[in-house]
C-alpha cells in the first residue's frame, strides 16, 4: 500500500518523472551501448495486444520485450507467458522467465531500462499514458484512436512535440501496399480531378441490459475506468474474463465512439493520404445516426456522415458503402480496402463485401507507372518495424502524432455531428467549430480525478 501511495504522489504528476535524472533511455547511449536492442514495455494486454501489437513488434530482432502491464492480473500473466514463450523458443532455453509484470503503467515508466512502450489499452486510456511516457523519455507506439476527445489529442500532440518522442500511431493501413498505391494514383491524377470520396464503415448493434456484477478480484476496475464516470461493473461493459474476443467497452460511449473512431481513424487517415489533406481537414460536417434506445451498448449503429473540404472534395461515410475507400474523379474511380485482412477474428467486417483489395473503373489505371518526377509517397513494409527503425534514426515515423491527431479529430467531430440536427462548420487550423458553443463544449469531457490528461503536468 505504501508503494502505491508513492506512485500516486509521484508518477501521476509526470513532472516527477521528468525530474529523475536517472531515467535515460538506452537509445541515447548510441550504437556503443551495452545492447543495441530497444527495450520495450507493453501497456495493455488484451485482444489487440495479443493478436497484433505484441506479435508484430517482438518478431523484430531489435525489439526486446522487458515487461508487460495490465490492470487485469489474469491478462498480464497471460501476456508474460506469451512473451516468455516467444523468447524461450527463440533462444532455445529450457525455461525463460525474465518478463516483468506491472499492474500500474506509471511504475513501469519509472524503469530506466525501458526505452519505449506499446500502448494497446481501451480508447479512453490512450492519450494519458502516451503523454506520460513521452515525459518519462520513452518512445511510443499507440493504438488508434489517438484520443477520446479533440482536446486530449491536442494535449498529446503538445507533449510529443515538446519532448521529441518518437510516436507512431497504429494506423497500419499505411504499411499495406494497396493503400499507398491508391493514394499515389489519385495524387498523380490518374482518375482526373478528384471530387468525391466514399468511405464504408460498419456500425455496431444494440446490446442487452446488463445488471451490476461483483468486480473480479483480478481487475483494478477503478483505474480501468480512469477519467470516465464511475459506473457499476458488468462484464460485457469491460472485457471477457475468459478468452480474448471483442470486448464490450468498444460499444460504450463512455470509452469511445464506436466504429467511427474504431476503424474510422484508419480510413480517414488513408483517405487524407490520397486527398493530400493529412495536416488540414474538412471545413464542415453533418451527420445522421441511429443509436440504441435500450441496453448497455450505446454507440452509433447505422449512420451517414458528410464532410466538405476547401479543395472542393466531398467525403461521404456510411455503413451502406462497401468497407474501404472509393476515390471518384472526373476520369474514373479507384477503390481500396484491406481485402480479407482482419486485425483479429472478431472484427465486425463482412469478408464477402471487402474481399477486393484494389479495384478501378478501368484496369489500366492500376497498371499505370508513377514516373520519376511524379509524387511518390513514403513506402514502408511494416508499421511496427518503421517505428523501431525511427527510434534508432530519430526520424519521423510514417504515422506521426500530427497526422494521427488530425485523422482522429475527423472521427471525433463526426461523432459530435451525430448528436445534432444541423450542419457544423469546422475550423481545422484552430480545431474548433465556428460560432457553435454547444458543439465546442463536446470537444472535451470532464475528467474524473485523479485520472485524465488535464492532470498531467507538462
């Protein structure tokens, strides 16, 4: 108990972390350091961590997992077994038992041996640990959506820019070649002047009523809630206690906004790549959406969103479109999707409707060669690998916070527009709605002390 009080007094205020001169990331020691490995701590050990982030990071030789952290001790123990098992097989040792378990990520951040962290937590726990990790001298890979609110994203961007941390947003469609190819073809005029983009995203269904349940002894539920309102525990509102299927928190507005932020940040980020609007955004948003009238889950179901851009492009997003991105121009169209890819087996994506990764109005469009003097977009083989490379080179990764925040903001203002029966004008530079105090009030949420980005000192 005394140790926990100490952590709450020091690590919660990340100024304390900055004040420790002993926290020196291994990467600053250069290539002559005792190890050229990048020592990594994993924050959040649920579905995406196990099926995606841990696997896609640990397989690189320069990555060295030292620790795992989760507020559910069962999940933390499972993650330790996963990491230990990987290194046991890789090293050929009869027994590998070196991975340290943490319950509180703030204690992990005090470990001077850790260079970088991978954050695979629920959406409402993305921005704060990323901010505190940057202030502690760590580099960061953070899952999308980048933030729960626009203000959180602004705060994270400020901290990353201030500290110089290498932060990669988990918008891994940038590492999938079809998305880059589609964006390059559009940027180089292969479909003429682009005027319309249609984005397909599914909605989520309503859920059952969920009575309060006793909190499992293996879960620190108060900290899991974090900055969000205090509510009774129920399993389908958090995550399964057995297995790693799609968790119920994804369908609760307390912790996110549903698929508009879930897959939305992927598709808006990719669309911006093709539209050349990565650091700007729309000038207006209007939306219609259905929301459950009962049950625990309350994110949007069927929906339709319209964004207008000052370059004349209009973007429509709906579950009625095929999952993916369709660019339409004066001379044809290009459609791009993940194909049959799924981040995990429980992703709510209809494979039959998303089996074609790249298509066009004329096959010759896809056969077009981008000339030497035309626009060539950055090419990488792997999102996690790019992050690790950039930790060593200190170059900006392919999905830096500036672009990640802008894409996330589009998702968040779309969710806000779903709450209003009117068109909202958006100033993408100032990141505020124009002359609309009611909508602007939703750019931030009240945060439950002592948790939240508002209480991180920087």
